[in-house]
């Protein structure tokens, strides 16, 4: 029986041609992996933000080389001076990383004036600028603009990766990109994730190398508030009738309590003859008490009727005043709706007051 030898997978190795890079330098890495293995690269700036990506394949001997980006001619927010981490991951899952430093050029010794006229400006290389603005809601379409320049001149380049990273994951939208003009592309993305910050990463390449750019935008909860405007020339609703109606209703209710209190006083004032009185004295006392109660009830009923009528008039006038004011307000406006509701409440108070008086009147009878 012949035992099969285990298949050995070559570990991914990675190296850069130098440890330090100056503005305008091109970052090229080399390494080894398994023969024909696919390798992907990610570059993170000193702040941990991903600023570059790349992809290549090892040859039949397992060797690979890739130019990942060209550092800008000066430090920027995306590319500050500091340590950058380059990670290489093989299709087998094995990965490795190295660190390189983006630093200012060594200060040159002071040159005598005048400067040599034959000096030639260093090439700035490929630059990628990503622009997206505004705050969006779920389902909105986002327009992303990519501007590419080569040595400071607008150039058409190859967009290798256009990726949107959000709270719900990442999505490659390179297929949505269309050329607008030389050096300008427009890409589209439909928001399908949750609320939060979304990052757009664009990697591009040209004959002078490759580079990447990033941008962010926000997705917020959708809050829709529609307040119809008031009709042109409409006067604001008058609250004075409402205040007067409340004061008048309070006064009329107090008056009702006073009238009914007179009946209570008449009942409490009944005095029966002392023990031992004859039937004639008792009958006379009861007749006098009945007359007092009848008089108090009659007066209270008349007063209650007058007070209820006054309360009804006050409420009716208040409702009419409010209705007149709200009629001139914009239909559907929040102020008009509120005043109409207040008018309905006052009308309901009127009905309740009538019911209370009727019940009390029945009790008196």
C-alpha cells in the first residue's frame, strides 16, 4: 500500500523595494506564493483607513510583482505622512503584511541663489479624486464622481475597483460607471443598507502606475414632515374667543352651584315643632317648610335656566368666532386643524353642561 504524500502549500511572502517612500514615489511589491495562486492586496494609511487595493497572480514558479500605487506629491488627508500597512492574501487564505513609511524628502542643503533654471519638476503621477455629497435615505440613488489626472492633466484611465462599503457590507458598482468627459466618470449606487457612514473606494491605473481615492457619505433615518402653507393673505386664527369662552363657562358653572346651594340651604333650614306638639302645629310647620323648598326650587330652576342659556350663548359665540378664523386659514394646515378641534371640544362642553343641568333639575323635582 502506497501512502499519498500531503500536498504542501507555499506560504505567501511579501517585500517592498524600500522601507521609506517620498512624495511621488511608486509603491511596488514583490513576493512568492503557490504557483499560479491569485493574490489580493490592501493598503491602509496611518489612521487605519483603506486607501489602496490591487490584485495579481503568481507565475508558474510562484513569484509575483505588483505596482500598487504612487504616493501623492504632498501629504493629504487621505495620504498623510506615516506608516502604511500592505497586506497580501492568497486565494488559499494565507496572508502576510509589511509596513512602509511615507515621509518627507530629506531636506536639501541650502542652494545658492539663483536656482538652476534647468531644474525639471518631478512627476506627480496618477491621482484619483472621489466626490460624493449630501445625506441620503434608504432607497435613494447616490451619484459618485471620479476625477483622474496624470501628471496634473485630466486623463482617461482604467477604473479597476469601485466599491461602496456600508454598515450592511460592501458592493462593487464598477459596472454602473460611465464616462462623462476626459478624466471624469460618474457612478451610481442605490442605498440598500442601514443608517450610518458609507465609504466609497476607487482604484484606478494608467501607464504611469495606479492609485486610489476614497470618499464618504451619510445615510440617515427617513423623517417626512409635510406642513401645508397657509393660504395667501389668510389671517392667523384668533384665540381670544377661546379664552373668553373658558372664563365664561367657569363663571356660569359657579353660578349654577350657587343656585343649587340655595335649595340645599332651604332643606337644611327646616325646623320641626318640639316633641309634644299637636297635629295642627306639625301640619303647619310642614306646610311652611314645603313652601320654602318650593320657592327655593322654583327660583333655582329659573336661575339655572338663565345661566344655562347664558353659557350656551357664550359657547356658541366662541365657536362661531373660532370657526370664522379657521375658515380663512389654509385647508389642512396644522393651526386650522387644531382650532377646529378646539371648537368641537367647546361644543361638546355645551352638550355635557346641558345634560348635567337636566339631571340636576330632575333631582330637584
